[in-house]
């Protein structure tokens, strides 16, 4: 049996480094007074722009084309919006001995965020899984998260995330739902432009999120809430998140097997059902948590990097697994071109 090859180096996302640099800038030069007001308005506009772009890019038609794999998508949605939140609620037992209440709120919010699309597709492709299913599952999760994440946060986090007050609901509608729906309505005219300028708009996306992070962490520095977090608490948070990720990776893999999914579909379920979207979660947190957003997004930022590192190793192990039907020992070094949907097995589960 051949030993699986591990990656030469674990992926340290450059964007995470940029986020950490932004946090450092906010710690050294936080926005105060009039500058904080201007930064706040700019961040509000950035969040609205982000969700407009999300709505303009998300192809509802392509997502609906994947409805034939409804069992797979329902499984991923259940993992993302049911199992994750249940584990987050169970972590309440760790307060206050292991986690402080603000860190727990951030951890629970992390459990309510939709799945990521790009890394789920990349790791599913690397592991020779069902890439079209991963694309559709990520799209469904993102679409559902626009509506479910704010509602779940309001219901489960209560006053810590604004609750169901008219003001918080108005913010959700104006900053999240309305721009997203407007983007969907205008996609017929904006879709082509966004596709042609994808690289530039990617910079706009990331720059907007960096602005949101700077504003949130500046408010946290001015309010002095970072005195509530120490090295021991951060270490405990990392340990809790490692356990959370391990539980979800095991549940998605063996649960999908018990449900009768084919191997390629199990790979898509594992990578789409165990991840959380940093790009979607950060702007949502700025709307839902306000001045407390800096601590609320910290668990999500740490979890994002952890999931990249762990899943990079796992994806390579899946690709090198001797039980894989296209492993060299079984198929004479025949390698599938995972970017072509026709070469991926379709779920045989009924």
C-alpha cells in the first residue's frame, strides 16, 4: 500500500495574512471620533456592495440545474444549518470555564455561517470528487445563508446579535437582503460585466471586507473589549475549534456513507458540509453585532485558516487513497480531469 503524500507546505492563505495585518493596523491606529464615523459609513456601503455583487454573481439557474442531486444538497444544508448550530449550542457548556461569553458568541455565530464555495470546489477537485455537486451545494448554501444566518443569529444569539428588534431587522433588510435581491434582479445586465472583470472585482470584494474588519476591530479597541481576551483563552478557542472541525469532517464522511452516497458524492459532502465562509460571515457580523463585531469574527477567522490547512492534507489523502477507483495501483496511473463534470460519477443513492 502506498503512503499518501502530504503537501510540501500547508496553505497559509495570503488573505488571512492581510486580515491579520488589518487587525494590527486597527490595534495601532484605530479610527476615532469623526474618522470612526466616516469609516462606519464606508463599511456600511461596503457591506451593501458585497451583497449586491453576491446577488449579481450567483447563478440561480445553474443552482436549480443541480436539483436532481437534491439528497446531496439537503445533506450539506443539514450539516451547515442544523448540525453545526447544534454543536455550537452544546459548546455553551464551556462558558465560562473555557470560553468567555463574547468568544462563545463568536463561536456560535461561526456555526451559523453558510458554507464556502471556492475552497469546497478546490478541495473536492483535488480529492477527485464530484465537482459539479460541490459547485451546486456551495451555491445553495450561500443562497440559503443570506436568509437563514441572520434569522438563526437573531434567534439563538438573542440580544448579543440584536435580537428581533425593528432596528436590527431593518439593518438586515437594507444592508443584506435588499442589495442581494437587487443584484439578482439586475444579473441579466450585470452578469457579463462581472464575468469580464472578475479579477478586479475580486480585489473590490477583498478590499471591502478588509474595511469592514478594520472598522470592527477599531471599535473594539476604542471600547477596550480586547482586554477580555488572553493567550490562554485564545489557545482554548483554537482547541475547541479543532474539535468542532474534526467532528464535522467525521460526521460528513461517515454519515454520507451510511446514507448510501457514492464516493465522489461523499467527498463533495465532506468538503462542502464542513466549511464556513469567511467572505460571507465577516460582513454579516458587522451588521448583526455592531461594536462587538471584532470579537464575534475572531473565531471565524481562526476557523477559516484551520479548515484550509486540515482540508488540504485530507484532500490529498483522499486522492491517494488506494480504494479510490482511479488510484494508480488500480487504474494504471490513469488520472481523471476533475474539471470536466462528465468524468465525475453521479450519485447512485436514491
